[in-house]
C-alpha cells in the first residue's frame, strides 16, 4: 500500500471507530476516535484505561490553528509558549474555568472526562507529517496512547503491533510504519490559570530548552549607545520585569552603530529615568554586531539611519527591524542639550516602548 493510500485508509478507519497505529516524533502511538465509545473501549481493552500517571487522555490535534480555534489563550505568555513549542513533542495541560472548558470540549466534539480532568484540557500537536495528515483527513477528535501501553516494546518498532494478533482482535485496522521517533516521552507543560507556565515533566525537551525558546530578545539601536538606546533599554526592562505572571520573559539589550565600547550612559539619562521612577542600569556602551542582530527577535531603531545600518549589517533582519516610533518619526538625539530635553525624550520613549511591547504581545 502506498503512503497516500495508507494515510487515507487510516483516516477512514478512525472515522469508523477502528484503531490505527501511527508514528509520532517520539514513539509509535495507538490512535482512536475519542468521540466513539466503541473506539475508546477498544483502546482501553488493548492498553488499559486512562494513563499510567492517572492523567486524562490527550487530544492529538492536527494543527496549531485547530487548537487556537477552540482554546482561547488569553495570556500573551500562553500564546507564545504554545506557538513556540507546537507542533512538537510537548503535551500541554491548559487550565481554564469550567465554563470555558465545557465550551472547548463541545467544540472538539467529546464528552467531559476524556481529554480533561474537570479543570484542565490535555492537548498535543504532533510534529510528524504523516500522522498530521492522518489527523487532518480523519476529521474526528483523536486520542493516542503510546505503543508500550499495549506491551509492545520497544515502542519505536511498528512491527511489534503487526506481529501481535491481539492488535487484530482489538480492531487495529492500519499500521503505518515510518521513521522511528526520539524514543522519549513528550515534555509536559502546564499553562496555569494565572497566565504563567511550568515544565512539570521533562521528556524529549528539557526545561532549559523550553525557557530559552520562550524567552524573547529585543534590541534597541541608536548612534553612540550612551543616550537614547540605553534609556529605552532601561525602560523596557522595567516594564517587562514588573509585568506580572502572564508576561513573556524578555531579554533587553542595546547597541550603537558608531559606539565606542565601554562608555557609561550620559548622566542626564539617569536623572531623566529617575524622574519616571525607573532606576538606571549599570550601562556600558557596545557596538552593534551581527551577533546582536541575529539573536534579536525584534529590533527597534531610534532613527531611519539606524534601521538602515542594521539592515546593511544583516539584510535578513529587515523584517524584524522598525523605528521605535510607530508613526515613522525619528527620536531626536538629546546629547548636549539641557536636562529638560532628556526628560521630555524619556517620557516620550516610555510611551513608545510600552506601545511596542503591547504590539509584541498581541
């Protein structure tokens, strides 16, 4: 049977309430139509009820978009965690109020208690192309349990299911043999009701990797990195560090296109920041480099010349580099001007940085 035919056959079997064995990026899974009592009963008979950890079964969704249509991620951090880690070897426990959970389950098309514990939804988006096609073409909510729960060890071997007559008796209609996965379970990430998240179980992904990919880096660029960009950096750090549990972890840096490394910020910068209730940084100027540009997810230039300098160093950064002012105006350099000009610049920059951060969280 060709690949396309096998995918179509597996999708049809799921719709009909039969079991299929499909690969994921971790292990082989035994999949069933979660809306079919016949299918879930067959799955339980083959593997045992529930999961070994006492967790709810997990909805294996065909795409990130399919989940976001059903689950409303109200926290910017939740949206970012989900989009950065899915599709992939991550199981999410999404905590939500009972009414939202009930609406989500209804939209998925399953009864309460299948994919949830009464306070959280369990969901995963596999990153295996064949299996995602099966899930998409099936058009039904799919639950999946690892092959080892049926006693097939190792569960990276599709042939174990083919050699076991219990599979046929349990209603396994199709076994798709594809490239083996990582051989490790999914990482478990909890999206908490307060907007924060926690890695509750390391698996294919380690907690430090999750933290790294979730953290964003933003870069502010001016000329000498002693006035405007360090002022913006201090403001952005203050706003992000005090934003609450649902805020996105953010690393903030600044640089100058013509900076002499190691210089302190202008004294007027500290005075202007303290006027806003923001403590200045222990700043030392740095020159703009390709490495700083490469690591930044968003780059905010004080003026058009600074934006052009960024793109000149790294043409690929054009889509990530904008003027700090959304209106397209430069932020004038206050260097050499009275303290009142620094104060005005800092107050304006506070509003501009706040607006840009809000755009990133949208």
